[in-house]
């Protein structure tokens, strides 16, 4: 019995020593409770606890990447969409993360879901698609302020995917096509306006200097001569005969 008792005593001592020794990694901190009251935050490295009296809870200081499940959102212009996101956060104060909230990861996840629905419900679909960066920053600011009492820092929020109904996708495609047609018509009208202005200026120059009309006529004949035509008509401007007509008038 004495031998068995000695073995049991050794096992108990080893168990007590093992419960009194903790080793924390570089990215971990240990919040120490003594008889239910927090006394200190220790780590990393070797931590010694008083068996039975002390209790330690580990907290990781690494950045947590969390997916926000798809949320049903009704935008301000009454379009129903599904939106999911990803948030990046880390614990800055281990004491607050343990004392102020029961489960800071679960609490941050639930807060992110409600905030996502609330913020996106206040914008129109076009804003949601075109101003993604502004919405991300707004979400990050709101979450960071609300998680600050928990000792949690939200460093970034990114809206990943916006699932739009099929009928709305077709409407957006039609709208985009109409916009492209409108731009093409505007560009065409601007081109015609510029061309008409140039034609007016050219007409003024030709009116002031009739010789330019003859030069233009000769240039046209040169262009026509290069074509593979079997028959070529040469219209002659009346200006070519003006000197002859004036000389005849003087003779008469």
C-alpha cells in the first residue's frame, strides 16, 4: 500500500505542477484570474500559476479574418439583394476582450451582420455598386467604434459580393446599352456640328477668293481620274468662262 500511495502522491504532485505551468506563444496573452478577480495579463513565455487559486484564459492577438454570411438587404430604392462581406479585426486589450463581452468573436460577427444590413439599407443600388470604397469605410468606422469597448480593433471591412436578381440585372444591362447609345448620338451630333462650322468657314473663304473654287475643282478631277471608271463627266464651273464673257462684253 505504501508503494501505491507513494505513486499516487507523485502523480498528484506532477499534476499540480503541470497545472501551475503555462507556456504562451509570442502572439498570445494570458488573462489571470485569482479567486475570480482579474490580477494581471501575462505573456508570452513561461507563466507560473498558483494551482486551484489561479485561472488563466488565453487571448490571441493575431488578426482574425471573418466572413459575414450573406444578408438579405432591401436598398433605399426597394431592390432586394443578397450581400456578404469580410472583416479583419484583432484584440488590442485582452482584459476588455475577456471581461466586457462573453465571446468577442461571436459578438463581432453578429454586430457585423446587423451593421451590414443597416448601412446598405440606406443607400440605393447604384450607390452600392459604384461607391463600394465609401461603403467599406463607413462600415469599418461604425464597427470600430462599437467594438472599441471590447478592446477589439476593426482594421478593415470589404463587401465581397452583391447578388442582384435576374430581372434587375437585365434592367441594368438595358440601361447601360441606352447610355452607350446616347453617348454615341451625342458624339455624332458634336462631330456634325464641328463639320458644319468648318464647312461654313470654307464657304466664306471660297466666297472671298473665287480662285479656291477652281483649285478645289481641279483637285476633284484628280480624285475622279484615279477611279476605274469607263465614262467620266467633267462639269465645268461657270467661273472658268467668266474672263471670256467679260471680254466679249467689252468688245460689244
